């Protein structure tokens, strides 16, 4: 059996073909970028996703003889909260409004007056990232577009419709909308009314891992994938990343340090009381939930610093390792609040901005870099601290762009104060999407599916240093105090 995973990321789309034993046999990647205007607008042409998918499918279809057969199933995982307003045929009415877009912040602030009720029903406070606030903003701010809208599509839903003709959304995406009742996994009339969104414009909700549809004859001719090939919605990228790191049981935390940092841990039920700033989403495992948090800028801030101050097109991790290792024993003198695109959990403050503190004429470029990554990791620890209100977190599995450096991984262990495991195979999201598909197609357990993908990867453990952990606790306390003072000044 050959499972083709389509992983729709923020900066690229990847197709990875797996044999049923979890071995990766072929990979194809297409890069793209959303367009930022610097004022909160972040959009992308839907054709970027459609054309990237076709290039990937054709690349695999033309080489089917290399893999011992055709593609037996396509498993899709994607960035979750972008929306594409579409007409009755599913054709886009405008560019995709990406998850980073915060033009809806004023609208969301208005709806946030109902936060207690929204949180209870949907599992999270109102925020600019989730798709429901973007849909409501379109209705309010873009009436000429909205009057033509028949469908609000997520990116995977848009592509699944192109492939199969079906409009379906799995629960993991619904739980990132503020519009779905988290307990019943159905669209909530009460929430839809609050956000001003029509139920008729939303797709049918299905459990993650279910078959969403089958390749149509016309799309088979266009792509080369056989007609009737099943297409599976495996779940959102962070839910799949958690699955691919073994986070389908309680006690393990997934930290994906990518464009943003995403934290996910499993819960058997929706917590009875969710404090402000908490997020409870549907898991990629049907019937389970995840507690989730995120930091909006992670490698994006890291890459910005390297481009601006190092003039590097690509990070030189060997040099970064050397510089940070030289500084690591030295206690940091400067602090960075890493809110380059606002603050998300545990505070949801779209007006927050990044700032550098305690910088002197003696501060070096390398010290600023160290302070930046420390600030990012301490913000992650702020979110881990909130998780501990609901469940014991004993170990974390780490992946993403900022885990390619040994010293950065050790720094994370010291900031979080717990053991970390890093797999050499960093394709956690794609691995999770494979696990979802093979669980569906063969009926095997997630334990067996996890063993299959991890049998092909080495792992490294990082143990925390107690003295460094205590140092970072004090530094984080100082960082949080600076944030509170700055926020109070803005409010005043």
C-alpha cells in the first residue's frame, strides 16, 4: 500500500509517499509565500495551492512504476485557520486570508465581550487567528465580496473540493473556528449568530481520519491519480504533528518550533473549567481532545534576525551553534519580548509588539540573538505552565526549524525544566497524517502506526540542567513583569 501525504504549510507544500511500513520513498516540495503588507494584511493566491498540488500529484503519478504500484490513498494535513471566500462553484472570490492576517482585530474585540460563553462552547476565546473571526470580518468589512459568498473554505477543504467535488471539513479545523460546539462537534447556532456567519456557507463536519471523498474522473485526467482514489482529511497540521510525535496519550507534550511555535498535549475530555487564554481543540484521534497553545512568531522571528543582522539567506546552524555555545554559560543581560505579530496564548493581545530590553553599547549581536531565542522559549514555557493546570506534563517531543541546533534544544530543556526528545526524522506532521491514513485503511492501532514511522528514525534526549532552569525561571519572571508594565501603559 502506498499512502501519499500532502502537507500544506505556510511557506511550502510537500508531498511525501509512504509505504505501508512507514518508510518514506519519495518527496516533492513546492515553495510559495503569502504576501504581507506590514499593516496586518496577509493574503495568498489560492492558485498557489492548487498548482502546487497538481505539480506534486503529477510528479508521483508519472513515477508510479518506481513505487511498485499506484497511490492507494491521499492523506491531507494543512495549516488550519486561513479562509477562502468562494462562490457557488467553489471558485475563489478573493485571495486566501491567511492565518497570520489580523485585520479582523477590531471585529474580534467586539465579539470578545461574549468570551466566557464563546470559550465554554468552542473551547477557546475569540481571537484574530481563528477562522470564524475572519469570516465575520469579511461580512462586515467586505460587503461586495460577502454578498457573493456561498462557501467559506479552509485551504484543505478547497483542495479536497477540487479533487473530489465534496465540501467537507474535519473536526480539527472546525475547532479552530470559534463556531463549532467542541463537545458535540456540530456548528453552534449561538456562536454563528455572535459572529454573523451563515451555517449554509459552512461545510459538512466529519471526524478526522475519515474519507472525505474520491478522486473524480476529471481530476484523475488532470492529475494522473486514478479515479476513485480515496482522499482522507487527517486533521490540522498541529494535531497531526502531535500524533506523529506520540501525543495520542496523556502526559506527553508536542512542541513544534516552526514559523510559529505550537504546543499540543492530549486530554480525554474537555476540561470542566477553561480559564481565559486556554485552547481546547479536537484531536486528530477521533473522540479525544488536545489542549493547545501557540506563539505567533518563532522561526519567522529567528530568520528575520539572521537576515537583518547576519545577512544570511539560509541559517548557518554550525556557526549559530558555535556562537551560542560560547555564550551559554554566561547569564543573559538583555531580554526580548518576542511579540512581532502580537501575543497569542495565554493572553491574546494583538496589539503587543516585540521589544528589546537592557541593551547597552556593550551588547553584541550574538547576545541579542541569544536573548531572542531565550525570549521565544520562555514564552513557550509560559504556555506550558498553563497546561500544568489541567494535566501533568512529564516529557516533550520537539520538532520544527528551531530544533536543528543542539544548543537550541538544550536551551529549551533548561527553560522548560523537563526531558525533551528530538527525532532525527523531523516530519512529525506528515508522519501523523500517514498514521491517520494507515489507521483508517488497515485498521491498525495508533501504537502500531507510531512504531512503523519511528522505526526509521534516530532520537536524541536532552536533560535539563537544574541551575540553568532556576536562572531561566528568574529571567522569565522579569520578562513577564516587563510585559505587564508595558501592557498597563498602553491601557492607561
